[in-house]
C-alpha cells in the first residue's frame, strides 16, 4: 500500500459529532437491563463496549460459543488460508466474504451484528480508500427520527482493489478492511452518542480519545483492534493488519497535533506502537500530501 492509499484509508463519518447535541441520551444502566448479556442499540458506554469485547477474547478458552465458532466457522472452511480460498473463487465472491463476516461476527462480536442492523457490500474502487462505515445517525444530519435505538443501522462499503493483481493478497486486504469496519460498526450501533456520553465540555472534547476520537479511532477502538490482531495471530493462525499505526499517523497529521503529545494522549506503548515508526509515517503522509499539491 503506498502513502497515497493510506492517506484517506478507512475513513468513517463519525467526525460529525455535533449532531449529538440535538439527540437524547439512550444509555440503559446495567441494573435496568432485562438481559445482562445482550447488547442494546445505543445503550452502552464506550468503556463498557471496550471491556466486554476484550474480556470476550481474553476468556475465550472457557467460552463455548467462541470455541465452536473458531472450529466450525474458521478452521473447517480453512479461512486462514487465502491462497486456498482464491484457487476456488475470486476474492470478490460474495459467499466467500460472507463466510469471513459470519466467523468474525461470532468470534469477536457475540453475533450481535445482525442483518437487520448491519450490512456491507463491495463497491467500485475509490482510490485511496479501502473501506468506510456510515452510521445512519450521522448521514441524516438533524433528522432525529433516524437516531433512535429502533432505527439505527450501519453500512460498510468495501472498495474493490483491482490493482492488487495477486488474488490472495487482494482477499486478505478485503478481509482486513471488513474486520476493521465491523469494529467501527459495533461501536456505532451500541454506544450512545449524546452530548453527555460523548463529553461536550471543553475538557471532555480534548479527551475525546476516550470515546470515538476524531475519526472513529479513539482509544477504545485502538485497544480492541490491538487485541483482535493478537487473537487472530495466536488463535486463528493468520495475520491480519488492521492498519492501526497508519490510522494513528493519519489522525495525528490531520489534527495538526505533535507526535509527542499524541503519544501521551493515546498511550502508544499500551497499544504496542512504536513512537519512531508513527513519527516516520506522519512525515511520509505530510511529504506525500505536499508532493501531490505540487503536481
Ligand atoms: Zn477506521
Ligand atoms: Zn447518552
């Protein structure tokens, strides 16, 4: 992937958080939930979602649903072997992508990304973007009727990358993007984005890293994404790169923040990220932007 591709990769539209000012709070305190294990749309806080997703992976060995999903939906279909998959069908095969979606949904997301709430589709190539997840709340600015626990929906676009001629690499790219976007969708569907939950005081705005961050990649997203990468490597016997460092570099570049300040706000070490590597990436994005302006 070259720098121009990275520049706008994995965009999400969560930045238009101002809409939250007009929306009520849909949070449901744990004590009032009929079923403690269930996920209710718009009803949870960011920290709660983060904790539950990570807990689910951490204690997977005692969780029958995950163990079965890993066996029946991942290894039985040999989904870790991208070469094998693309010998039979092209990477753009809908049924194949659906197998990955089903496996991820069961392994990482409690099967809660149901078809009435979430959908994804492969779309025509848009240079520089691998995927995008939009949230109905944010797509219809001011249309409060769309922002309710009943109507909330999320849609992911995965952009075809015909320039990647190696089919197994192309499939791997789609699968990485799908997983990256499913994590966005999960946060979008199940967290409340009202002003109280998002934090709208000056101090809280500065600390938005604790919720959605500037582009949907706040600390909760990063923390879970890191654990997912580890889980994929150790339990699913495959390596998937969710583009965490590039996304971090992109967000730093766009917010005009110093890398040193970002390293404190985002706890690079905790995320297993290298300060030097992020600094280099920010520089590469800057240089690439400048050379394009000069064209
Ligand atoms: Zn993203
Ligand atoms: Zn709220």
